[in-house]
């Protein structure tokens, strides 16, 4: 019966050819360093899932942000686990994405025909840092508040347009309720949407070009 | 390969991925379900014995009002609600504690000494000294608090209950 169901779906969705074309690709003999891209993808999915679950209780308002996180940590079953995974997963993701970039750089995998994969990857790295920066404010404790004051001040020293960038980031002159809610919006909608789209492009390019192989004696 | 019962490397990896993935899914799935339904599993009785004053401060023969507040915590938000009622002492030994909440739409009723009845300001409902409906829209008498006296202090059990659910 399962065979019939599978055949019915396969005939309409083309599952078999999808599998053959997307996943059943020839792979060069790699090392564990070649698994960091998949590790980054796994971490992104984990951050997305734990992040979605955190929004069930988190409230992005100055009067409730801190208290709602205290409640997640102490009042909700397994809240400490969901938040802990999101917290440590965030640090780990920045680290893994960065090491992935270093590996691509040192193995010179960014060369023709994979320049575009590299460029998209650089944007993915910057977006990951953006996720870290916007997410850091959300607990709205002293540390996150002042980290955001300092971080946005750094953007404010750009010659000429600095003060404008500063106000645009903060949603005003001070780090306030407006900053918290725009960082929240960026953290859960804008940056993840951009990340997801670019991850799709990144994966497509990898499937199109295959993974780069290390040169051997014949090369 | 047909005669060999050795598993190929590819099948082994596929099998292990599926097995480990399933274990991870279950290990994470259970906490996530617990996390999502947690508020539904919390039981809050809110039941408490509350002192409302010394028995000797409440006169015999005429209802005297009292009030108290209870705080209620929902997640990280705390709300404080006010409650009120009347202590009715018909004699030295009898003690009746009524809620002042009108059974029609929850307005607070007031004791009108001249009319010898409680009157609700919202829809002019009238209740007798013991809380029975004398007129107006209320569907049943005023709620009652279970009460007793400890060391001269009147203690009531919160929350109030319907007149027909009073024990004893």
C-alpha cells in the first residue's frame, strides 16, 4: 500500500528525479571541514524553530520583555531548554558560519565558477551577524541595552550620514521602545526572510556546481 | 549482494540518519509539547481564608460592609481585584457573610438602611438583608462566603459561592 501511495505522489511530484538531481550527487572525497555548511544549515533550522517557540511567551515591549523572559526561564515547563538552545545556538551559529567561511577561503573554493556562491555566502555571514546583533537586545536587560547603545553608536560615526543611520537604527535618538520593537521585527521577520531566501540561492548554486574538490597529484 | 546479509555503507548511513533523526525528534518533541501546553496544565485554586475584621466591630441587626483585594498573576502580569461584601449578624450567634456582587451583571450593591434592603445601582435590583431577591433582574440571591470566627476575628473563605452551594 505504501508503495502505491509513494508511486502516486512520485508520479505527480517527481520525487525520484528530485532526489536523483538534488541529493544523489557525486561528491569529492572530503574531510570533516566540508560538513560545516550543513552544520550551519542545521543551526539555522534549529534557531528558527526555537525562535518560533520563544515568541509564544516573549513580549517585545520595555515593560514586559525582561519579565516575560524571566517567566520563560522559571515559569514555563522546558522554557529554560528552549531559550538555552536559542541562546547557545546563536553563539554556535556565528562561530560555525565563520569557520565555514574560513574553510572556503583557505581551500580556495570561492574561485571560478563559484564566485557567486561566495558572494551570497558573505551576505549570509553578515545577516547572521545581524541576527546576533538584533537578538542581543531582546532580553532588554542592562547588558543588552548598553550593548545596543554602543553598537548603534558605532554605526553613528560614519562620516556624513552617521547621525541619520543612528536614528534609523534606533527609531529615534535614544534606545527606546521603538528600538526594541524594530529590532524584534528585524530579528523575527526581515533578517530571517532574507536569510532563508539567500540560503536557497546558496544551496542551488552548490547543487549546480557541485562541491569543489581538493587538488590531487594529477592536477 | 543478494546472498550477502551485510548492509551497504550507503544503507547504513541512511538507516543511522533516520534512527538518530527520530530519536532527536522525540527528545525535542516532548519538551516542545510540554512548553506549548504548560499554561493549560497549571492549576490555580485561588482559594484562601481571609480575615475581614473583629467580630465585635460588626453590629447586630444591621449589615455592615467590608472590602479586601486579591492579586492574580497571569504569567508575568499581576492584576489586583477588589472584592466587597456585608456581614449580617441577626443575633449574637448567627453569622452570615454575603458578597456585594449583584448576581445580575456584577455591579456592587449598597445597603439602604431606610428601605431595609440592598439596592443595585445599575438596574435597581433589590435584595433582602439575607440576600434574597426582592425585585429586579437578578436570577438568584447574593453569593455567600463561608465564614467562621477565630479568636474574635471573622475569617471568610474566598471565593464566594452561590447561595445553593453553601456547605451545611
